[in-house]
C-alpha cells in the first residue's frame, strides 16, 4: 500500500483508500492493493479479492444493514468487511 499522499497517511483515509463512499452511502472499489497489514499481528496479508456485496448484510459493529465492501486474503482465513454506515473496517475470522 504505497499510495500515501503528501499530507494524509493511508491510516487516515476512509477505508485506507481502498473503498470510496458515493451518494446514498454506497461503497465502490477505489484501488486494489497487493497487501493489507493485519492490525493485530502487523503481518502483510496478500489480497485475494475485493468486492462489494450484492445483498444487504448487517454490520457486526453498528448493526445496520448495508452493502458492504469485502476483502479476502490468499493465505489467511481472515477477511475484512468495510461498512459505509459506521465508516469502519471490521476484521473477521470464520466461525468454526
């Protein structure tokens, strides 16, 4: 993720610059990086896919229904949900 502007770091951009919010709180893909840093371990997680959900999903944080951005990774079961309602990344792992 080397797309840092001169004045704003990636961490300060909404959704780290990966998604943009358009009118009516609709998320669109902005840029697909090669990797995203895991906030718990600091390790690079290489991006497998990025998409915007085609059906309404309830955000586990704000509990509002929305079309979320989703990022999956190559060598990790973790995935990220980007909620345009609470404007946050939610890091998830599949339940067993």
